[in-house]
């Protein structure tokens, strides 16, 4: 089963994948993802690393702590999911077509 695997080729593929992963990480850091909750009353922007970079809150929510908490939690959860989904999608694209076990 493993007698047809070229270990030298596999090593070169792994080096290439490491370089692609580094490039992907740099690219992800430069991307931003924005979500809105409460009809736009809360707007949160995260970068591709999952760090919050901007937060806008409608002034009317400053009087309603409970609603603000609910909308902030929803915005954070939505933004984190968006970042994670993008990471998975990007990783799958990077790995697309690479099969070290394919026969030549």
C-alpha cells in the first residue's frame, strides 16, 4: 500500500503546504468580518485572527443594559462563527488537489 509513496515528493509537498499555511495566516490577518445585530444597533468587526477591531453601539442601547448584553453576545457569536467558517473554507481551498497518496 505504501510502497508507491515517494517520500522526497511528500517532503516537498509538506514544505509547500507550510509556506501556503504561512501565507494564508498573513492573508487572514488582513481580512475583516462585520456583523450587525438588532437591526444594525450593534455592529462588530473582527479580523481574520478573531480579534475585535471595531464596535459600534447605537446610543439608544446605552439605557437598556439587558438588550445591549443580548445583542453584544449575538454579535460576538456571529462574528466568531464567520471567522471560523472562513478559516475552514480557506484551509480546504489550500488543501484542494493535494493528495500525497495519489498514484502517478
